């Protein structure tokens, strides 16, 4: 993650929530000239707020209010911008007034002792309270000098005594909440240390939660004690306890025995047999395929394989939802929220995914296919953030692969959208679609022309891996940005360099 200064800031719609400043895909290149960091630092704050907010900060929660002006002098130099101009204290502190040695900058009753502080003392500091400079808040009793935390006998203890909220001394001599080596403060909904900012933040990727999963809704890592295994071929279902050795046989059984916020590791069944279940989520649930396996879900009784209700959150990775019958879609987001990655939702009779009742979907590195008469993705009422997806449909009756009632809250990046039918593959007014490849001409996206199903390994069966002879324009249609996935649907690497051209869609062709 990157240290975020407001010199980059005026932010637009980005990835999830984009929820994390600095990680979103849509950032303006224009600085906010009114912010003290981009203006004259403390001088700007004094002009606007007087002594009420005389100090300028450039990062942390306080930077987003009052143009970065705060009441207390910051102790972390990397976030303190006394002189502005887009620089922090470590870059430029020349504007801070320092005594000239003649005692005339004090309160008038000094004896001209030459330290410029006007307090009439005859030596250096005697305690930390004598040290008022942000970069050197500690008193070295041996030398009488004010120093940074890294010059004290016990750097971390010194920081903790100054402010319990920043108990760690970093390599630059600033007191921070955490470093990569010391992360004791990073718990609950802020389990990850942003080393550049020296602050604990919420997780934004499952890889940040070792041997677990990220609850992307609140930023916490799911407790490793809440991991349950499901294997329909597991053996004695009556004696199951959810361990890897004694797994539950169904997802329904696992959920019945799950605590709030649980990770289910789903194992594939012999012969690619599907789990015939119609699961409705009313709580947070991560559903991951077991390593190296590809389990299949299938809805039944005219119900989708998974429905995410208004109180549910789904975090799904590596799962195939295939063949749900009786006009049931594969995944229904009915007022809840779903984050789907590296999954295949294909050949369900009611289409791939439906978002309704103000639900929300984040779809990454996935194949989503429609049916003979239903879209791959239908946004009836809700929001979607789609990146590196391949949306496709046979659509023998006609209709789009991506359909929206109103696409104002739908964003598509770095994706492929095609349909075997002559009708337009997109019917989603007001959607934002960029750096993608479609059959039609749409903005600056790549226009492929009419679909040839032989571009894909097995289009009609929902295998949307690129096959020899695919249009070469797909190689460079996408633009990889910081925060985008490191791999494709199969784990093959993406470029990992900001602004680099990349394959559109979920599949990267490896030479």
C-alpha cells in the first residue's frame, strides 16, 4: 500500500469502495490547491483559522477536514507539512522560526542565554516537556539535547510514553502506530500495517490475511478459528465437525454450525459432481475453493445456487456455479453485497448474475456467461464494479450480455463483453466502460467486430479462455493500475506496473 498525501487528491469513483484512498482506479491528476499541504503549510492554516488550527498535516484522517489544518502540532514528521509546497517536514522545515541566539525571540523576560527560547535557562532540556519541536520531542538527559525517538535509549517505549496511539519508533525517527516489524496495534477492523503511512488500516485483499480471508465489508480478517471445510465426498457426514479431516458434507450444514463471519473451504466432488444447494446468506461468509480444486455449485428447485440477502456479505473465490435449472440464475444478489474473484458463473438457465434491491457486486478475474435468453450480468437495481471479467452469452433469442436498468452505478474496466447474437452486447445506459474490448464501437474501448466463438476455448460451454486465433488487440486493450489483481483467473501473472498495457478479460495468454 502507498503513503497517501493530498497532493494527489481530488478523487473520483474508484474500485470498491474504493474504499481505500490511494487504491482506487480513478484519481484526478489535479492537486487541491486550497489544501495547506499544496499551499503554504502552517502559514495558510494561521491565515484561515488563527490559533485554533495553526498546523498543517498531509496524511491521516485529519487531512480530509479543514483543508488539513489541525489544532495540535503533529509528532509524526512524515505527515507534518509546516512549509507546504507539497513537502513534508523531512523535505522542508526551513520556514519554522528558530531562535537566533540573542534571546530576543522569547517572552521578554529572558537573560539572553543564547538559545533563543527566551526562558532564561542556563542549560539544555531537563525533561521531555521542554522539547516542543515536532521532530525532536524527547530529552536526552546526558546531553541536554532534544532528540527524535531513535536517539533515545528505548525508542518504542519513548513513543508509547508520548502517545499510546503511536507506540512504535520507525527508521526515520518518527513515532508511528506500526511498522512492518511491529504490528501489535493492528487488530480488529484495522489488521494490516500500511508501512508508508505508519498506520494500521483495514484489509483490502485476501492475501493480507494469512491462512484466512478478508472481510472486505469491514476490513477485518476472518478469525482462523472460524474456518470450516466442506467435502461432499468426505465420508461420515453424521460425525462431521468441519475440520479438514471430518468435513461437513454440505454448505447448508456448514452454515448451520458457523459463527458470524466464517470461511468455508469447499472441496470438489468426484467426477465433477455439483453440490445441489440453494443457499441464502444472511451473514458474512467467505467461500473459497480448496487449493488446486474446482468445486461446482448448482441451484435447484428454480432457485439460484447462492442468494445474498440484505444482511449478507459474500466473498467468493475459485468457485464454479454451473447449470442451475428452471430459469434460475447462478448468483442472485438480493440487497446484499458480493465480492467475486477468479470464479466461473456459466450456463445457468436464468443467466449468470442478477443484482437487485440495492445490492452491490465487485467482480474481478471471472467468467460470467448468460443463457439462451438471459444476460450474463443483469443489474436491475444496484451497483457493480467490474474489472478483468469476461462477460459472454449465446443469447439465441436475443438481448445483451450486460443489461442495466440504469447503469449510473456500474463501472467496467479491463474486461471483454461479447454476445453470439446480433443484438448489441451492452444495454446499460450511463455505465462507465473503459479500457475494455467489445464487439461494438463504444468510446475509446477496443472494437473487435462481430464475435467469432473460436476466439475462446469452448464458448458454448462457458470456457472463455482465449484460444489461438483470438484478436491480438486483446493483448493491450486493458491498462493495469495500482490496486488491480496481480494474477488472472488461473493465477498467471499480470504486469504489476502502474499504467502498463495488459490483456483484457479474465484470461492472460502465457507464451
